[in-house]
């Protein structure tokens, strides 16, 4: 072995100065060693695949696949879906693509389905037609009709999608990638029309497909009519036993049937005679007609073949498109089946992410299109970053079983009611009717009980630092169901299915899911239960990676409790240090509960137990280990006190103290839960008050803006009125000034004239006549006396063109205060009119 290794790994030895035969020998050995390494690698991969399949078998993954495949509309779709769900070497990107496809199909069904039903398509006949056409053989009428139905379906899908795009433009992107698949389908209407012209709805070639075919078929019908009339007349001419004879057709030849014990006088060929069969006689007169009929049938078959060959040639020209169309329809059927299953069972789109452990930093790559890659520091401060988050997770097979039971019970009720109606119509006895009513009430009670016994979901919240979760609890408490629920949820998310949980769902992508569940003993291999478990765990340990999920049921069981506990602790510690991404184990060994307190990679959980009713609740309590209930249960069940006391002594005070600590932890956890609920209520109340305050604040702000706008509007109107009044006053003042200047000029002119006249008078002799002649008289006043209004009088303001109410009168100042609309004005008496 040492020399061989040297030959393989030391290139100097290969190319050293040695004879050529030695070099060739070493190269051959090197190639043989590489082939051996490759063979070993293939063997390891095959062994890993085998262990993975065995793990999925104990998880009952095959039953889940059958349930999902039942939603497919075609037989080839069912087969393709099962094959797809059993792919074990799927990559993370492939899982993401499958989830995107399923989500798109779910959106299509939420929109209305767009006619994505494939049950009417006989894909087996389409596949057979493709095979015949590819070999140049004539397709059958039913095969051609199946091809036409396939082409019509593709056209209907495209039309429905176009209508959906017109109604909702966003649906084009929401339906991707199904949008591209469907819009790329071929829709050869010319081929559909050609098929419908020659093939009827039953898949038979039409008479109108060929003139020769019509002529030969008419000939065949005429011969058959003649043969039937001939044989019927022959039977009527028979005197004895004619009632037991009848016309029949055997292998395409018309004959007369009679009882096996009946003797007839008909001359002809005896075609068969046997016990329980009777006699089949072909009369001599019918032989020529039967021969002509066979010839006519041969001509008909030849004419049909000619028609179908021409149709086959048209199919051959579109063979590649039809093959691609069939593959796309099968692919659509697979995706639609996954979506239907996810919707029927209330699944949730999982946030599938890829984990990479690098120096204490968890790289999370989300499956959501809008999410990117983020770094999350692994610390208790970031514990909210869950590595596995499955709220209200259901076991899919339990949900399926409950669904089937409910459907069967409702069907029984429908049948019972139909039976009661039938008996009422037929008027049967009252006692029978009473029994039917009792049966109906029993079935209705059964349905009510089924509704109450709905499967109980479990919550799985595992932090990012946890590498190993240890679940403890009593037998039949649901531990194994919890393991299977997690394993199936991980496999469903990886396979492109929605997870049967409440929202939101966060789950890592696991490259493999290994499980050691159930009794692995094998008599053929001389393996005990403990040996079978040990062998399986060893294989899992050797083949698990940092991205694997490992599920171990009753680890360390099947042997001495002390040795089993020690071995279980060692196994779990090895998985925590260098094993799988996540390991979930169930156990009855109390020693395994203490691993959490010495290693941060461990976490405890237990199945809740109702001590009052002595039955499990199938709920998980997180963060605390389960305590032993055997002695307490035995005490409640009435076991003698002396036995209970001795058991407590043998059990030990230390174990009792541990149980008391566990009891205190459970009580503290319950109190914490109550405080959390109370705090949540207060938080909700404060959020409600905060929202109300925001609403009130918004109302106040809106009112302030409204009042401010109103005030600004009033100020603007008052300013406009005041501006108008000032402009009017200004115009009046200017007019008054002009008038005064004119009066001044007139007075000055008068004064000048009077002065000159006075000078002339002084110069002339004074006389009374002249004095009276030049006497200056005052012009009469044209102003009317102003009337002073009273308070509350209504006056008219000509400058504003509006009416106003008098509020105050100041006669001494010749002013008055009025109220005009929303304004108070102080005006002169001359500015108002009564």
C-alpha cells in the first residue's frame, strides 16, 4: 500500500528515468486508483441516498406524496409529481424555483383558476398518438381526438390569461413563470379543424371523411340489414322452439343462437357447441352474404386507414410542438396539483433560507424575492432571529385522515337522509323509519365529534444558536408525532409545497433529512432494537453535513438506563459539535435534560401533561425539561401508599428535588406567560389610545387649519371693503378740494369786481339809487339739512352699496358707528342715507 500511494501521489516517480513499461504500469495503476476512489465516492453517495430514503420511509413521506399526487388531473401528471417529490439531491435554487411556481399557481386559483383543469385531457392517448406518428403508423381516431383536445386546452388557457391581464394588469407578474409557459404554448387551430372534420366525438372516422369510405359503409350496412332479415325469417319459419332462438354476431359473421339442448332443423355450418353455450349455426343461405360483409368491412378498414394516414401526416408536421405542448401541460398539472394541495389543507408559503456557519455569524439567504442576504450575529440579544419558526404546525397525514373521516361521515349522512326520503315515498313501516332516524342522529353526532376532535397543532420555535433540541415527556404524549411533523415540514418546503402551519413560516433548507424513528430490530440480520438504533445512528452520523436535519426518537433506549443515558449524551454532544445543522431528539433519560445548562447549543422542551385528567395535551412547553409523572400517576390511580412511599425512597431525594425544581420552573413559566399576556393586553390598549390620540391630533390640526382659513378669508373681505371705502373717500376728498378751489377763484373774481365798482362809486357822486344797484346779495344755499338717525335704525351706505345697522350716534362729531355684515365702521353722517 505504501508503494502504491507513492506511485499515485509522487509525480517525480512517474516521470523519472525508468523504462517505458514501468511508466505505463504506474500510469495504469494510477488510473485504477482514481477509478477506485470514484467508485468509493459513488458507493458513499448511493449509501447516503439509501439512508435518506429509509428516513423518509419512517417519516411516511410516501403517503404525503400520494396525497399530493391525488390532486393531479392526469395520469402522467401524477407519475411526474411523485417522481419530482422523491428527488433527494435537489439544490437550494431548485427548491426556490419550485416554491415560486407553486405560489404563482396559488395566485391563479385565488384569481379564479383561469381554467387550469386537466382531467378532460387523456394524456396517455396523446402520448400514444405521438408514438404512432413518430414511427409513421396511422394514429387512431381517439388518439387524434385527444391531440385536438390538448390543442384546444392550450388556446383556452391563453384566452383566459389574456382576459385576466385585462382585468388586473398586475396578474401578469404575479402569475410568473406560469405566464411564460402558457403564452408560449402552440395553438394550431388548422390541425384541430382537420381532426374535427374527419373524427367524431366518439373517436370514430366520419362517413364524410372520404367518398370511398361512405360508399363502403353504405354497402356494409345494406349487407347487415339483409343478413338480419334473412336470419330473422329463418327463425320465424322454425315451428318448434323458435322463441329460444335469436340472431347473433360471432367474430363479425351473422348466425343463429339456440340453447345447447335444443335440436333445430336449420341447415348450415355449426360454428360452436358446448356445455352452457348452446349452438351457433350459420345458415347456408347466409354464407355468401357474410363473405361479402367481410370483404366490405375490409374495404371500410382500408378506407379508414387512408383517412387516418393523411391525418397522421398533418400531425407529423407539428410533432415537435405537440410533444413540447404535452410536456408543458404535464408540468403545469404538477404545479397546479402542488398549489391545490397547499390551498385545500391551509398551507403557508415558507420563508426558506440557506444557512452558512462561518465564525459565529449566520448568513441568512431568504427565499423571498424582496429579501437579500443579511448577517445576523449569534447572540442571545438577537434570539428573535429564529432558525426554525413553525407556529401551529399540523402533521399532514393526521390532517388528511381527519379530512377523509369528515368527508365519509358527511357522505353517510347524505345517504341516510336519501334513504329516509325513499322510505317516506314508499310508505314503509314506522319502526323502520324510526331506526333510520336513530341512525341519522348517530351519524350527526359522529360529525359533531369529528369537528371537536380536530388535530392539535404544535408550535416549533427554535433559536439560531440551538443545534440540538431535547424533547421529553410521557409515552403517547406526541413526541414522535412532533418529530415527524418537523421532518415532513422541512421536506415539503424543500419540494415546493406550502407548509401546513400558520403564518409566518421560517425554515432552513436542509440538504438531507435523516431520521431514526421506530423499532429498527431485524431478525434476518440478528439485530436487537438497541443494535438497530445504533447502526442507524452511526450511518447518520457518518453522512450528515452542516446543512442536514437529524431526528432521533428515544435516543439511548433499548439498553441499560445508565449506559443508554451516557451513550445518548455522547451522541447528542457529537451532533452539537460537528454534526448536523439541527438535531431534534426525544428521550426518557433525565440526565439528557442537564446538557442545556452546560452547553449553549442545547435547548429543552417537554410535552405538556394534564395531571388532573391524567392525559397528555399534545402541546410543547419550551425552555423547561419534562418531569417524571409515573409515581404521581400511580398514586392518583390508587396504588397502595406503602408502595408509593417505598418508590419515593428508592427514587431518591435528589431526583425528588430535581422534580420540585422542574415544578417551580413550570410555575414560573406559567406566571411568565400570564404576565406576557397581560403585558400584551396593556400594549394593545396603549396602541389603541395612541391611535386615538393621533386621530384627535389630526382632527385638531384640521380644525385649526379650517379656522385659520376662515379668519384669513374674513380678513381678506374686510380688507377689500376697507380698501374700497378708502378709495371712495379719497375720490370724494379730491373732488371736494377741486370744488373748493373753484369756489375760491369765483369769490376772488367777485371780490375784484366789487372792489373796482367800489372805486368807481367813490369816484362818482353817491346816490341812494346807485347804492341799491350795486348791493351784493348772498346766493341761496342748495344743501339740505342732514337727518340724524337713531340707534338700531337701518341705513344705506352708498359707497359700499349695502345696508347697515346703526350702533352708535355722535351728533357733536357728526359721526355714526354702523354694523355692516361682519364689520364695524365709523362713518360721517353725510356718508349714509336713511
